[in-house]
C-alpha cells in the first residue's frame, strides 16, 4: 500500500513539473492502481499457501501396503502431482513404490497409482514386473494345460477308447498352451512351472503311447 | 501392456483349479446319461486303429448301469466301471465341499492350500496306480 502511494506521489510530482500531460497522468495513475490491485491479491512466491503452490497439480492417493513377508511399505509423501508432467525427482521416488506394489499387492492399487504407473513405466517394464509376481498371471491357461496333458495321459493309460478324441486333442492343446505361456514375457514363475509340468506330462504320455503301442 | 489389479493369489488359484475339476467330473458323470438319452456315443477308437478291444471298452455302458444301481451288470460290461463310478461321485462331493470350505478365509491360507493340493495330487496318483495295478 505504501508503495502505491509513493508511486502516485511521484507521478503527481511529474505532472506538476510538466514532465507528463494530464492525459498521460490519468492513464499511468489507473495503471498503477490496477497493478497494485493485482499484486495485492496475489501473494509473493515466498508467502504461497500449499494449495496455491499445487494449483496445476491434482490431489493423488498413494496407500501403503504389506509385502510378501508382511512388512508394511509406506507410501511416498507426495500429496499433489501433475500426472501429465511428472518431474524426474518425483519419478525417482514413485517408481520403486509402484513397482513393489504392482508385484506384491496389485489388488490394492489405487486408480491414481495405476495412472501414474502407466505414465512412468514402459510396456516392457510392466511386463517384467508382472512376471515377478508370486502368484499366477495366466492361472486358467496354466491349470488348463496341466489338466489337458493329465487327461491325455489318462486316456492313453486308463481309457484308450478315446485315444484320438481325448488323448490326441488333449496333448495338442496342452503343448500349444504351455509353449504359448512359456513365451509370454509377463508369465510368472508359477505359470512357467505349470507349463513345464504340462510339457513333462505330455512327454510321458507320448512315451507311454509309443511303448504301449509296441 | 498396462498396470492392472487383476491377480489371483494361491487360494483363488486353487479354487479355480478345483472348480475346473468339478466341471470335468460332472461332464464325465453326465456323459453316460447323454449317450443313453440321446442315443449318441463314440465307438472305441482303439478298436478302430488296432482292431482289438481295449481295457475301457464297455465303460460307458457300465457307468449307465451304475447310474441305475445295477452294479452286477456294470461289472459284466467293464470290471472297473463300479470303481470309476465311486471315484467320480466321491470326487464331485469332495470338490464341491472343498469349494465351500475355501470360502472361509481361515482355511484359505497358502500353507493350508499347499497341504490340500499335495493331498489332492496324492489321492489322484494313488487312484490311477490302484486302477492300473488292480484292473490291469
């Protein structure tokens, strides 16, 4: 406010001395008053409130989770984030947290964490972190391939009436599914183990068939 | 590829496998019913290839007789039909009860699931070995 009065006095002195015309005085006066109003309403950077600081940022929800050993992993202390433009420092903090959560507790991922993760991780990185999960990513397919090869072995050893429809189709389906699963980048250890079991059962079924045919 | 919440833990995976097994055993149980009511069935593919009857020939007719509780006729069609009928019935009952038990979170922990699945594999392998040894 004092600044404003000083400037107006200075301007009045200039008018008195004839350095500026009445018209110029009026326009400069209104400019000072208007400018002063703007600066009066918007605080200087030093006095910004947290809400004003985060005017371009959204409030995000990062929640803690427990890893496989039951240890509580705390969420990073970030409450506001511009998801469209995440800084390198923020990525450095967020990446390990989202990575661990996606591996150990994907069901508890918040929609903000998923949005941020999709922004900061590449498709290959996501596939690799999914492959580190302790459970299945292809549960149905993995179990189905084991059941198919088990059925093939059953039809060859116990019930040969269905040797073509049962054993043949079961074996082909099992081999196809397990090889496809093994080629997936995001297949977990369990997915791979089940696929190997299916392949092993399939090989046993083929060996039994060859020997039994003789 | 994008991040997702989709994930099956060990208990849910076993539950899925269990349900798949229920469907398979129900299909095996219903197959003789369908063949008798719809007058539909497959002839022995082993006989078509090798010209001789195999160890499972007459099993469908045997299971049909078992469904009408005529076990002596069933054994005439195929000696192992009564055994397979009992295995199918017990497996259906066991798996449906297991599906209800696993709804309880107290039982559905990884250690219990590991024990149940080990027992499961042991039972199935034992039954197969018994079938092969006893019925030749």
